[in-house]
């Protein structure tokens, strides 16, 4: 598995060309092994992010995502979803996500400009060399209610259907 560089080595807030190479390799590695996407761990072995996405988990109705100390790019979509969660009345937490929290989450999703809000329903852990792969199914194995609501609301905002968030949009004339 790929590991993200530590935030003390490079400013993770910067979109640097070299970081895209690591992300591309991780994505290719995941697809070669038959998975949809990979997940980076940080140097401490905690969940960092996807190759081009931030990660949210949901446990007991609380949305949780990492902060910059976990070697992530604090994405615009991530920030937007934190505002959307507040708008919807969901509790949020920002802090480290352990592998155990990730594997036992009720729900999880990737978020980013390209993927918007993409549910995660199954995780295969291959982080321990020479150990059998462990599979984890989140919740019922289908996207959870909070993930669905976050995705639906995000898409409504992108389409300009929620007046409060229209300031996020830039309209383009034909």
C-alpha cells in the first residue's frame, strides 16, 4: 500500500505535480488488484485520503474527516461538505481516523471535485505485509442515509437548486 508523505516534509495544502505521480500510482495499483480505488495511510498508519479524494466516515450519526496533521490536502469539496453537514444539522468531528474506525464505520465516502460524493461500502485491508487480506463491509453494505443525504444535497447545490448556496456557483452564459 502507498503511504502519504508526512505533512512536516511537504505542505500538503499545495497541489504539486510530484504528488499527482504518487496518486496516479496508487490508483493504478488499486485497479490492477481489482479494486475501485486506493486509500493512503499516513506514516503513523492512520487513514489519510484517497489518491484524489478526501475521506469522511460516519459513526453513530457523526461525520468525521481528517485535518491537515494527517497529511491530507484540505480540499474545497471537503470544506463545502462540512458546511453542508452543518446546514443539514449533522454533527461533525475533525481529527485522526484510525484504520479501526474506518473499518468499523457505519458509513464512509470519498469526496472531491471529480468524484463529488462517492459512497464506500466495502474495504479490503492489505496494509500488513504477508498477512491475508481482510474484508470489511460498512453498515448494510449499501450507501447509508447520511451519505445519500450529503450526496443529494451536494448535487442540488451544484445544480443551483438551493438558494443559500448559489454564491458558490459561477454562472456561464451560452
